[in-house]
C-alpha cells in the first residue's frame, strides 16, 4: 500500500524546496521549515503526527532535507494569547495524553539513536562518533560516563568531579522510549522560569515575589539623621538579624577606596552561647546588657515550627507553640499561618524589657520570671552581638574578567519603561548579580559552556564588557546599623566617578513564617552625564554634604536562596561565656 501511495504522490525536489518562499518557522540560523505542497496528516497509533517521507542529504551542499506531510492549522504559539483558561486546559490535557502514549513505546534496550547508531546531536556528538562519548550505550551508567568524558574536554577537572556526583545521583533508573536532546533542554530551561505556556504554575511559585524599588537618593544624607522611612534605608533597617553581607564593585574602584573602607568598615564580632531563656533575666546580664547596654540576640530554631526568641532594642520577641504559650500565662497574639493545612496554631509574645516596670521585685515582672524559670527553661544555642563592640577584618574575593552588562544610567529611561520591560530588566539584572555572588563560570569572559547545558546569557551581551570585580564578604551575626554604615561609606567613597557602581547584598536569618523577607540587594547605578551643568551641580552637592545624588535599585525577594547558617549555631567561630 505504501509503495503504491509513493508512486502516486509527487514529492518535491531540492530545487522546489530551495525556491519556496512560504517559511513556516525558523528554529535556528541553520534550520528552517518551508511549505512546498499541501497534504493532510495521517494518524499513527493514537497520536496525530505528520507522515515523514524521504530524509536525504544533498551531496553537493551537504544540506539535510526532511520531507513530511503538511498539517493545515493555526500556530499554537500565535493562537495562545486569545485562548481561554478552559481551552488552554483542554489543549494541555491532549498534549499530556499524547506524551503518555509515546511513553508506552517499548524500550529498544540501549541508549542511542535509531538502529543502534551513535548520538549525532547535542553534547554527545563527536566528529569521529567516538563510542565512549557518542554511544550507543548498553545502560545509563555508560551514558553518564560519556557525558562526563565529553564535558571533560571543555571544563576543568575539579568541575567534572563536582558534576560526577550530580549526574550519577540525578540520571538513574531511566529508560529510553523517545529521545530528543533539544526538546529536553528547551523544556528544562522553560521550567526554570517557573512558568509554562498553559499557566500551570504551582502554588509555591505564585507566592514567591520580588519587590523592586527604583529611587533617587537625596542629595543630603546626614549619617546622624538617616531618613529611615525611605527606601533603601527602611529596607536595611528592617533586616535586623543579618548573617551574610556581600559588596560587589569594580576592582579599579575598590583600589581607590580600599584604605578608606578599612579605616571605617571591618568585620563585626559576635559570640555563640548555650543557655536557657531564663538567663536573659538574670540580674547581672539583665542590668548590664539589656537595661543599660545595647545587644542583639537571636536563638536557634525555625520560624513556624520551633520556639524562637529574638532581642533587639530591649524588646524580647517570642514565637511560641500553643501548648507552651498557654503554660506561660503571658499575653500575646496569634501568628499568621498563611493558610497552611495541618499547621498548629502559634502565638507571638513581645516584652519591652526597658520599661520602668520591668524590674526585679515588681509583681508583673516576677510573673515573667516565673514563666521563664518553670516553662521556658530548655537550653539552646544563641547568637550574641554587642552593638558597642569593635570589629575585626573582611574577606576579599577576586573575580577576574566578569562580563558586566551596561547598566541603564538614565533615570528617565527607567521611568518610561513599560511594566513588562521593567520587570524583565530588573529580573535579568538580579539574575546576573546572583551569578556573580555564586562565582558562576557562566558570567566569565572565558566561559565556553555547551549551549545545550546552559542557555544563560548576560543581559545585553553585545554591549557588555569584561571587568575585574572584587567581592567583599562578611559572615556572622551582623546588625542593621553596621550594614547601614557600610552602605553610607560605599556611597560616599564611590562618588568620585560617574561610571562607578556597587552592589550591596545581605542575607538575613528569616524569622517570619509567612512572606518572610530574609534578605535584600541594593545596587547603586552609575550616574548619567547628560550635561556639564548637571556635573557642576552634582559636584556642588557632594562638596556640601559629603554624599552623592545617586539612583539605586532595591530588590527584596520574599524568600532568599537557601543559605546554610547551621555553622553559626554549631561552632567554627569564637565562643563567649558569662562568669
């Protein structure tokens, strides 16, 4: 039947294909789909697909041609914006059914291309079809080794050692029924955006937000009277318990301000102690550090599940489970649960220990002491920071030849951006900052990663340039006052050049179970040089105030990437104990 059908159908020639101007799609510079003649699709099994006819290579040009039936219809990508949610759901279900049908195809018993041939596409492709790298492979273990062998030709040995564990732990217990490396890569990268063409986004990703503020700093900033109600100063002050601070700036700028920063900004000291909460109310500690001193204290524990204690500006904040809360007899208020199922009710108790009534011997205070001694008496790890102590030194990390995007230096241009463009700009810039923080090789000028493994590209790559960057890192229990002083010093010391910029990122110990904002990123954008007059006015303002009129971008994600803070509570740092 097929032979008879082939004799009736007149297939297009190479000349017909090359002469066609009806381009259906252009996938890459080397791959495009054109229409020559029109035929309907045929069904193969339960999945409707166009039938493939000849597949050949032109011996003169070495171009490959694939001739298949044309299925008339509307491109789903163009039709998608006009579809309703019900129609999108129906299409999604049909695609899922088709994929499940394809998964029922029996495995051929090997990993490779059709007819037990090597892979000719993607990272496993080699010019000589090396069987160690290109296959075919008898099992998945051999295929994993082939992937590592291929990457070993392009990446450093220590990077391959890291990948080996990841590949062997991830790629296992699979079987091949239909394989397309290009499709798999595309699906993986689309998933990284936490969105799909059918709006099938999980609830967790919907709750994740990044609050972005773009503002111009005032020309006059008095370090003794900081405008704490304005961004970014309000953002910095609202993150009291910071565990990691990073400052990123060009090496050229850092070389100019290094000595001035070292004189004013150093590494804060903190201590780790084991004690029961009742130790906070003991006479010597209570009078020395809470009544007359100024300390920052935070206990171990996870907000939303454990009993957590924090002390800041003399206010003791306790998050307690319902049973413990009722046993203490203290007055508090319920904590938001965020609608989580099976979450036990929790309560928040706040005590201002600097009030005149908070003294030993007073009836109300003795009631609090009783609750601490008889109920809140479990020993736990605490981090202690004396805000009046003198700090130590900072860690410097060099990052050479980092591809740096061109920052938008015109505030008016940012204001005129439509919302979608502004979101894209802020998102791509935030992603680039995160890549620099992680020391990712993807932002290095020497990076040559296979695009099938990573499709990340620095924003505006054509206009980007390679710069040597320096990252300053402080780790420990750090107060918001110290971070504020660091920010003001960076502003003041980078004012001399219109092209200077810096990034200040802080990761905090999240103590909010619902929409906890446990970190922020502030970027001082290079100032524009639109006219000589603006430069003269700016210089006059700097001479008057010692600060600069700068545009800053503030990024506050609802959840920061996971940072391991276990070491803060488990040691590796200096100890402190009261005698």
